C-alpha cells in the first residue's frame, strides 16, 4: 500500500474512475521508461492495461523503454521484451529520430507520457515529451502528461538560459541549468511559450510541495537512466554534467557517476587544495582514484575527486563545477581539453558550449575569470524565464 505523502500523476489517474472510463474508449500510446511506476512498483504498462486501457504502442526515450542502453547510444527496439507490445524508439542515430513519425500516431487517440525527470535542463526526457507534444499537435492526437516530483525540489534555480544559437538535445528550450520545475509544469511551459502545442492535459500530483526533495516524498527511487543511480547523483548533476564537455571522466563506468571525476593526468591533491580555497558551501572534496569500466579512460586508473554534499540546501552544483573547470584549466593547461567529438548529433559546436548554453562562459573560464562570479553572469534572459515559469507552476510550497 502507498504510505507516501505524495501521489504521482500515474496513481492519481489510476484512482480516477471517470478519467479512466473516458480513456477506455481510446487507442493509447505510452511514452514510458523504468521510472513509470506506481507507488507499489507496478509499471504503468501493466497498471494501465489492467485498468482496461487499450495500449496499442510504446514509445521509448533515450536509453529505451527499459533503459538498458547507455547515454548517446542509438536505441533500436521494435518490441518490448516484457509486455510484448510494439515499441518505437525516440532515440536513434539521427536528430530526426528524436521526433515521433506521424505514421506512429495516426492510429492513436491519446499518448500518455509518464517519465521521471531529474531537474536539470540537459536531461533529455522532457524534450522527448515536448517533441511528442509537437508531433501529436500535428496529428490531432491528445497528450496526457502524468506528473512526478522534481527530485531537486521546486524552489532553487541555477544558471543561465540557453541562447537560441546553442539549442540542442541537451537544451532545446530556454531553460536554466537547474529549472526548479516538474515535467508537468515544463509541459505547460513548452505548450505556452515553447512552440510545442497540442491538446494537452497534465494530471497533477497530490501532496507534493516545492520544498520537497525526492526523499521527502517517500516514493520509491528507480534509476531514471543507467548513470543516475541515486538522489546524490541527481544533486550534483546540474553542474557536474559539464564534465561531459571535457576530456575528463565524469565517473561513467563507476558506481558513483558525476560524484567521481578525474583523469590519469590529474594532480588530485593539488586540485582538492585549490578548490578548498573557494570555501564553497555545502560540499567537501575527497581525493581518490578510480578505474572506469567503460567510456572515457576505460580500464585506466584515474586520479581525481569525489564530491560529498554536506548541505544540499546550501550547495550549488553549478558554482562547484565552474570552480572545478577553472582549477583544471589553471593546473593542467597542457592536458586539459574541451571535448571536440560530436555531441548529441551536433558537430559544429563544442559540447561544453551546448551544455552551458552560451559560449561566453567557456571563453571567460579560459581567460581566467572568477568562476563563482560567472554563475550569475549572462543571465539577461532569466527574468523572462522566471516570469514565464511562474505562469506554469502547479504546486505551492
């Protein structure tokens, strides 16, 4: 039985006989992944079919319906191995594969989207929901988004808004690095201000307050993706995802991705000593060595640090990661490099610029700017974002 103070959109829907009655008359598509569960750990596919819905087709975001693929790995799935239902991958080997083909929507009346977001703009699931909304708007297919908590809460906002010339699949909308919105609120934002219009309904949660972190909800944590194992990972992710834009390991291939980072050439003690001089709130640094099992430096011993968040209310992931990048540029000017390989289908811009959403931050770091001052820079569009955001919020504190 559910003893959580928070009821997700999926459980709200399952408890609403009137809504379910109307949905039983429709042909349904589901955009889901492993996080699409009830409070009792039943997957949405099984729960909604048991409730009498005619589920015709599944759609899978990055990593797939069952999240068995790694990041930026093309997913080619045609049948769900558990339910046996037909599957359509929305993360193939081209940018066009990210958007549903109308042929997969024309025989559907409604697409229900139920995926746990992380609260950072690089996390691609919310854009998959948005692109689904856009495609459904063109085929007159209605969309229902079942809302779930923002694991990082709904109060704090960090970072700058993505510039138009830096739009990519890690930043398709003008959002800051940490946006403080739920997936349902973002769906309203996309619909009203982002150009992704459709017949949209958001099934809101019950009991969620903006001050809640995920562990305050007492809901079960399911890994949203293979390298998001814990809430601790999500806590550091809004800043530490920037390490993907460098030649350092961001800890993929370990059990503590994004908390661990390093490379074979890093002077871990010098890095820790220099970072401590910033007196960053809510975080401690531990020197370590680790050996990734895959991706960057697979099988090689990396020297680096682990971030230990000591006060998550005071901790700024983005400020911490800007400081890390600044110190690496200072200590290892010959070894440290920005990632130059293609990133999320983009070949003509650096990954770090796409992740930051503004190339000026990289240039400033290269020129030795104060990394903590950079966190509040380039924020001319934040006021517009915050005004629009306020119009889309569904929950109080």
